[in-house]
């Protein structure tokens, strides 16, 4: 935890007094997802500027879902600002430093106005903002199918079990393999999905070894995606066929083929 983050999030003295009973109670009161000891404070500082109760939103739009087992279906995307990771191949760095604080009620209203059964929360890293949990619950209660894209570096325990998780396991060439939170694996449901983004043959071999070591094929669905412009679809397809693995589904990011690969808001 860096000093600056600690200062910004320090609770008022009265809160500290109430919390002296046990250490765990104190942690419960003050811990927020961005207070993880390994998170560089400057990457998440923007979150501390938003008014209490609001979510920092980068964009809300409707498009075709480009990934996962829902690929091809109309979907409303709610992209939350800020990420604590810096994957070398990240395709949404524009979400790191820009965002508009929005009340959850306003986000819900905007989402419902699209009248679309499928909603995806993505980012950035959505789990850095705990206010997302009641909002996801409300949309589930509204009858929406809610998907959550997360880096896998944050605890999945608070996520409503009705949410369909699409969790990354970061491969070595992302530069963020050390942030994989392996304790999340037992929290995944059979209906959830683990995504590997493959930037090289090294990443591919790491994926195969990880799938085997953790018996991931028995846990949930598995997706392998090529970093656009680094590994060709043909290379990934050949590697998968040669590997003998039967349960890893190759996916192409549909939106990068339909629209300009650099386009935003699609
Ligand atoms: N069309 C479309 N589908 C997507 N699926 C996951 C996305 C993401 O950015 O997380 C995404 C995205 O940005 N666009
Ligand atoms: S976790 Fe996602 S948003 Fe964050 S740096 Fe990696 S790819 Fe980008
Ligand atoms: Mg994207």
C-alpha cells in the first residue's frame, strides 16, 4: 500500500475507534480493492476523485458481443474507467485515465433504455469499484443476463453468483502473470469462462501447462484468444489442433474484424 493511497482512504477517527475491537473488523471497514499492497497508487488515483457512491464510467454503448460464448449477440457494454494492471497488449488504455462519475441509478436507466437482454461490465477493471455489485444485482433483478470481464487479479467472492464471469488468466507475455489470483479458481462456476490472451508461443505453452496443472477443463469453459496483430488466427488454430486439447475454444474478437480494429465504442 503506498502512502498516498493510504492517506486518501484513511477513515475518519471515529471509524477507527469503532473498529479497534478486532483487526479483521478494521480491515473490513477500511479495505477497498485498490488498497492491495502491489497496486501502484498512481494507476488508481483517479478513482479517489469520484463523488461517494458514484461509478467512474468510460463509456456505455450497444454493439455485438465480440467475445465469449455470447459472441455475436447484441449486448450493452458498460466500460468502467481505470485499471491497476498494464498488460503490454492492452486494447483499452484509453479507459485508464478518463471517466465520468455517474450515479448507479443513471447507469441503470441508460442500460435499460437500450432494451437489450445482455449487459456486459468491462473496463478497465470493473472490480476496482465495489459500487458495481449492487448495480449488477439490480440489473439481474431486472431480468438481464449480466456478464463481467475481469483481469482475475481481484477477489471474486463479492460477485453475485448469477453473474456470468469471464475471467482472464494472464499469460507471461502480458507482463502481469504475477497478478493472477489463483484463489479465484475455486470460485468459478461451470457456466463461467476463463480467457487466455495469447501473444506468443510461450504464452500458448503456458496456457496448456496451466490448464493441465489446475485441471481447468473440468472447472468451466476455456477460451483462447490471439492478440490482434501478434499471433495470427491460423497460428493459434494450428497450435490448438496440434496440442491435442479438446476443451479449449478458440475465439476471434469479432468486433475487430467487423469494425476498424482501433475503433472505440464498438
Ligand atoms: N464488441 C465488443 N465485444 C467485446 N467483448 C469484450 C469486450 C471488452 O472490451 O472487454 C468487447 C468490446 O470492447 N467490444
Ligand atoms: S487487465 Fe484489461 S484493461 Fe487492464 S491492462 Fe490488462 S487488458 Fe488492459
Ligand atoms: Mg475491448
